[in-house]
């Protein structure tokens, strides 16, 4: 990632990494929700829950840092 090339403090690199992961998980979450609604199907529910749990973990980490 471009930002990792800069000489920034380690906590900034970590925060940027968490934000990047958060954004990717949000995209994944919305795609799964869209598929579940589009197909009127509950089979993706466990995947949506897993991704949501990962998102919540990142949010918690961002709040404590």
C-alpha cells in the first residue's frame, strides 16, 4: 500500500491497516447482504455474522487505540 512507504510512526501504520481491513470487510458485508436479499435466502446468514463480528472487533480496536 502506498501509505506504508512513508516514514510514519508504527501506530499510524497499524491504524491505517485496521481502517483498510475495515473498509474491505464492509464491502464484503454489503455484498453478502445484497446476495442474501436478492436470492431471498438465509444460507449466507452465518457468513454475514462472521464478517460483522470481524468488523466489530476492528471497531473496538480502533476505539481503544
